[in-house]
C-alpha cells in the first residue's frame, strides 16, 4: 500500500514538473514576436571624457550630448563620435533631450528642474517652475508631433507632460504602487508617435508600463520579472524605433533586449564585458538620425555603436580656415559677411554649400558661394549675431559645420572679430551690392 502511494506521489511530482516545463516553453514560444529583429552591424567604440549617465542625440544634425551626473558636466560629441566641447556647471544633471532647433533640455536633480539651453548656453525654456518642479527628473522624451515633452519623475513615481512651445504644464500620469498603471521608481521613457503610446521603464516593478501618449491612460505592461530572454531583472534606458520595436537596456545583464510593442521577444544586442560590442552596467540607449544604435557602458566611460538595417556612419573631419581681408571681421551694419575655408584632404567642389551652418542654426545666403582654390560663402550678419550673447563685442569663435556631397560630415571653428566702427568706403560699396 505504501509502495503504491509512493509511486503515485513520484508520478504526480514528475507530471507536475513536465507540465511546468511544457508551460514554460509554451510561454517562451508565445512570447516570440512576428516583428523581425533589426540587422545589427557592430561599428565602433566611442571613448568619452565623462561618465555616461545618459545620452541625447540631435535629430537634425546628429550631435550627441553625454550627461555626467557626478561631475555636473555634459560632453558634446560630433556625429562621428569625436569630442567637440563641454557644457559645465550643472547641478547633478541626470538626463537630456534635444528639441527641434538644437535646444538641449537638461534635467537637474539638485534643483528639481528641466531647462532648455541654446547653443550659447542661455536658458530659453523652463518646464513648469524654475526650481522644485520635479523630485528627481531622470529621463526625457520628446513628441514633436503633439508638441509635448514627457519627464520621468522617479522619486514621485509619476510622468509629467509639458508643452514644447512654452514649457507649460499639461497633465501628469502614474502613481505609486505595483498595480496596473502604478509605478515604483520609474527610470526611463520613450515615445512611439506612430502608435500614440508612451513606454516607461518601471525599475522596481521589473517591467515596462505602456500608456496613451495623449491622455496618460494605462494600456498594458510588457515584460515579466526574471533573468531569461524576454524577462526583466533591471530595466534601464528605453528607445522605440520607426517599426515600433522597443529597445530596453538590461542593466544587470549588460545587453539590450528588443520587444515588440506588446511584449513579444524580438532579439537582443550586446553582452556583458569590456570588449568591443560588450557592455558594463549600460544605462542609456538611443537611435540617432543615421539609424545607429548608441548604448552607454557606464563603468568604463564609453559608448558602443551598432548600425541597424540601412544606416550611415559619418566621419568627422577638421576644418582649416583661411583668413582674408573680408571674412576677418563681422560688421554689424552690413547684411552679410564672407567666410573662406577648405576641408583638409577634400576638394572644394566636393563640399555641399546647402549643408553649411554657423553655430548649428544659421544657413548661408542662397547663391553666394564661389568655388576656387577654397570655398567662399556668405552668411547673414543679423542671424549670426543673434546666436551670440547680447551686446557681445570683440573676438569670437564661430562653429562652422557641413558635409561633402558624398555625405562626409565635418565641423570646425572660425575666429573672427566683431567690428563696432561705422562702415568705411569699402563697406558702403559692399552694402550697395
């Protein structure tokens, strides 16, 4: 009798184990997505001068901002990954995002604020109150079509929504807890304009919460707690691409998981380590205008770069500026001023004048370029002066950027002087042209 009961117990245990394995395998099969994984090509490593907590990419010119919370600074990289400069004196910056026109939004934990800075470092936009609007702003997402900015306030377990135009508060969603639509220390956010949905990395609930972008109404959760593929142990940064694939940093595992918008597993990129294509405590992920996947490796100060599907991989080049009698100064009374330059190793005829910009925003006067030994082109004086601090006089360094007709991007500096004196005969003659 005892032997029979023992056999029944063993049989039941084995059956339960088999059923559990079958259900687990069925769950993994069901979790597979019909959306295909992107073709990922590993490209390179960018070494950064700061410890990368977050990154932001400018959708217009490909500039990359690398945020270092510990040192209160932001490193600016060119599209090819080379160093352009620093923006300093921030108070515990945690996150950033570029608005249309190159304005850089920066979230500071120490001041509880998110402010927008132009290319000269001037504050041109404030979301809500200048100080104390947020408990801990930890990530920012932009929805240009809706004119909205979404800010993750981690310590408050909420998402704040603001107008791009003037920074005015629109609405807030999310609350503390573990139930549907509730959050426990949300840490990241991404918007899918095509779906009209917002994806929030809910770190302590070990999942991704999905809300309506227009109303903040909770829709669903994706991902389940765990350490297998398709499961989440600690979600970091998020990004949603044009095919609605959700790229989610798995910070503890050291890789990027890719989901469809309903939680189906699409694929993964990267692995733990300190070699090429490997990551140590990754925190942020972005896809830039060239369709490159940029992922921070926080513990060793680098960014790993992959090309996705059809992509570009621009190369930065330095500009050599040649002084001449005309472009050596800017006369505020004249409508335009001339710049003469060349790019090292590039024939002037290969440069594309339409791509040229001063300080990232000012375009050249149409039809004013001449190609000879160097490229000569004119820029509108008033627009260039508007990018400088009010009342500025004397020597100034302008940023000149552009591309060749083959798509190679470059950037350099032009030293000029602003001349306050009234125009002389030569100036008057030029003004009449």
